[in-house]
C-alpha cells in the first residue's frame, strides 16, 4: 500500500514532467496563442456590452459561473473523463482557463443580462449548450482537448443547470436585497 510520502514523491515527479512537457511541446505553439486569445477577447467583448448599471451583479454572476465551471472541469480531469493536451500555464488547474474563466462566464453573463424571462433564458442557454457540444470536437481536432469517457452531449444539461442554477440563486439573492422585509417570517 503506498504511503503519503510515495504519493508526494509521485506528485512532485508529475509536476516536473508537466513542466518539461509544457516548455518543450506547448508553450508558444499556435494552440497556446489561441488560448491567450480565447482568454482575453471574450472579456473585451464583455466590457463593451455589459450593462454598467448592473456591473456588480454581472461580475458576481460571472465569478460564480467561472468558479463552478472550473470546479467541474477539475472533477472531470481528475476522474480522467477528459484531458487537455495544451495548457496556457503549466501549473494551473483547470488546464483550460480560457473556457472555464472566460468564454463560459462571459457568454452566460451576457445571456443572463439579455434574457430576463426564464423561458427565453433556458432556451438560449440550451441552444448555446448544443452549439458548444458541436464545437468541442474542434478542440480535439486542434489537439487541445481529449475525451476519454465523455460525450459532448453530456455537457448540454450541465451548461443548462450551471447557468440556470446561478440565475435562480441570483434572482433570489437580489430580490432579497431589493426587498429585505421579504426575508423575515411574517410577524403576527
């Protein structure tokens, strides 16, 4: 049975191996530059189109989406459901920062901002989930992403639940913020 010291020794060796691979096979390749662009450009679009009157709400919503997407990505990579052949930064998890911390939060925040009704919001998020499942194979073709035991179709309900859960939580939270008396039980 391996000891904790054995695990730590292997983890350190893996960290060194990841760094060596990143420097020699990933850094400054066209996929790396694509990752830089995909990390920065969505936020530039977001700055242009975000409702500045709701800036705090939009930033908190985007943060919630980004953190949750990152956690789900870490779970999926840790369970070897998928993996990434390209990393923006060798030591970071999740490895696909541009998707988890840029594209997904920016797109869902703009949908949150532009689709106030539930039916429209869920419809748009479902369509975006379907589009994302169609784009996922392009990342495989580009040698950035590798699916092991995961179908892009599995991601569609996760996108819908991720965006809808955050919207539900924020609607409830901001409703309470606007009307604090509603958070108290009826006094009779």
